C-alpha cells in the first residue's frame, strides 16, 4: 500500500498502544531513511488508527491484510476507515483524516 500499512500484533497489557506505535514509527523511519528504502519518504503522519480483535479473528485478519492491494482497488482507504469509525460510533473530525 502506498499510503498506509497494517500491522497485526499481540501486545502485552503492560504496553500502551501509543508507546508501541511511537516505537514502530521511530525505528521504521530510521531504517527507511538510513537504507533509502523509499527515497521520497519524509516521515509518518502524526496520527494512527488501532483496533483490537479477539485472537479467534487472527486468521481472518491475516487474510484481510494479505488482500489489501486488491481490496483497495474497490474501496479507498479513506472510505473504509471512515465507515469503520462510523460503524463503531467513534467520533472524528474529517480534517484529521487527510
């Protein structure tokens, strides 16, 4: 995907999602820039989205992530993300989704 990534992980209850995302962004930014993996990469956006699921959903989520390229040919990331927020009644300001 060109504008976002999906990460499926198990997180210990002693680690906050914010701390995990911060560490992932810092380490991956350092690697991407040091190795010039994506020459036009300027850094990650300020925000992120995180959703929790039951371990029973693991196989379904793996397939969902594997099929992202095909999936986003039919539904844009922004449309899908907005629908998820609305479905779960999570308030948001659209200006922060760009």
